[in-house]
């Protein structure tokens, strides 16, 4: 068989011939190149993860300006943040097929390109374009949400826990950045709200440029046998359902908190500016929770212990908001941030650890996000409806506290050291 122009036959001491590369790099150079490639992949994953939330979060600080300028109703304004989340849930089941057809790296590149296009649509002076941009952004991020954990599983099999935490931390970091920077950028550059929304497309452009080398790097790589293994019976597997329920609870709590915590605190007597800052503070603390969770896992702290701890922290935070919202607000926000950050980090970690290979990771992520984002998108509306029905925040907060119980149950089921696969257990 022809070995190509860079190979030649050289004598073997035992008399046979072996092929040896004429330009073969020394082991030290090969190792350095491999390490450099790994670092580049890690940086690329981090930048893509940072891109997963700014286009969504940037809308909330500007809603007042958007409604004043367009005459948009409160219901229509709510669609700007709800439509992308609905797209997450609806498109998630199809994302693994897109990854199989195009390859995960190509699919992620196209997702970033579509994300940039969606943010650019927001520049057009049309309410239809504004809503269409939200849908396009949701479609792009749905694919990225599902496929990025599978890339972590494929590229970092021995560091999956650490990279899952870095992924979660980067996602929270992107959300906090957009929440805190969008309005100052609008004022500093004297931009209108449309340009302030489209500004985050620049971050997407950076993601495209950094991810391009990953597409060329994987173009000629042979698929591993494990990557071609069919995924069967996932929707009937108890571990898969435990992971899906845990992610659904995490998503519902996160979106309900993001939507209503400032209003809860304002109704309790805090100034509106302070209440808004408390939400940002909670997001910043969540970054720490997302970061330290995989570190503790790597130091042999059982993930089941972290599940219980994260749920108890979240329950305690909501209980504090219910009983003493004005007296120790920073403490309650810190508890909620640590708990929710740890929950999200554990959710992503379970996508990776409960799957035997990258393809199963994509399917498990898809299943969980389909349920999680559809229910998560109605969570804020449900909490608002209960508040309107009861006239105060007591019942909604009690419901959020009680949600900690199924979170513990599903989290402990997810923490079992067993694959969500009938082919491999």
C-alpha cells in the first residue's frame, strides 16, 4: 500500500521493513503541538460559551427604551426574551442530527454565523425584524447549547469535570457582562437601543474567528468508533430522565429568579436601582458557584453531596427573600447565586459524565434541554400568574422553595455512577 510522499521504507534490525516518516517531528515538538492545540480548543470553547447569553440578557436592561420607542405592549415585549427560550426547547431535539450531518465543529461555526445575523437583524427599524432576530438568535443558540457539551466530552475526556465548570462559568460570565455593560455602552457611545443590542454581535464575530481553526483541524480527522455508536432507548432510561428533570428544575428556577427577583425586592421596599443591582450581584456570585463545583468534584467530593448542598443553598436564599428581604439581602443573593451556579455546573457536568461518548452527550443534552427550556420559558409567566392570583409573593416563593425537593431527588439520581445508555452501563 502506498504510504504517500512523506514516508519511506527503512531496514528493521530484525530484517523486516517498517515505514518511517522522513519529516517526523521529535516527541518534544509533537507534545508541545498537542498541548498548544488543546489550549486553543479550550479558549475556543470558552469564547463560544461566553456567547451563549449576551444576545438574550442584553434585552432586559433596554426594555423600557424599546417599549417607549416602539409603543410595544408588555406582552409583545415579553416575547423578545421568551421566543429564544422557546426555540431552545423546540430545536434541541434536532441539534444532534445537525451535528451528525455536518459535524459538531461545522455546526457550531454555522450557529455562530447565524447568531451574528440574528443580532444584525435588530438594527433594522422594524418590530417584525426585532422579533425575527430573537427567533434567529434562539435557533442559533439552541444548536450551540446542545453541541458544546459533546465537544467537551470529545476533546477533554480526562478533564471533563473541569471544562464543564469552565463552560458554565463562562456562560454566567457572559450573562453578567451583558447585564452590566449594555446600558453603559449605549450611553458612552451615544448609541440607540438597536445598536446597543447589535453590539453583542461583535462578540459573535470573535467566536466565529476563533472557532474557524477547529473546523479545519477536524476536517480530516477520522471518526472514532464510539462517535458512530447509535443512541437507543435514551428517553426510556431512568438516569437520562433524572438528568433531564434536574436540568429542568435548574432552568425554571433560574428564569423565574431573573424575571421576578428585582420586582420582589422592590415590592419589599428596596429602591429599584438597588433591586436591579442585587440581581447582578447574584449572577456574579453564581460564577463562583459554577467554577468551584467541578474543582470540588475533582477533589473527590461526591457529586450527590454537591447536589444536596446546592439545593439547600437555593432553598435558604428563597426563604430569606420570603422572611427578611430587606435585612440581609446580600446574604440571600449570595446563597441564591452559589446554589444556582452550582446547579447549572452540575447539570452540564451530568450531560458529560452520564454519557459514554460525545454522541450520547449530545443526545442527553438535547433531551434535557428540550424539556428544560420549554418549561423554563413558562416559569416566569406561571410565577407572575400565581402572584397576580394571590396578591403577594408568599405563594410563589414557597413554590420555589419546595422545588428544591425534586431537585434533590433528581440530582441524586443523576449523581449515580451509571451511564444513561442501554448499550453501556
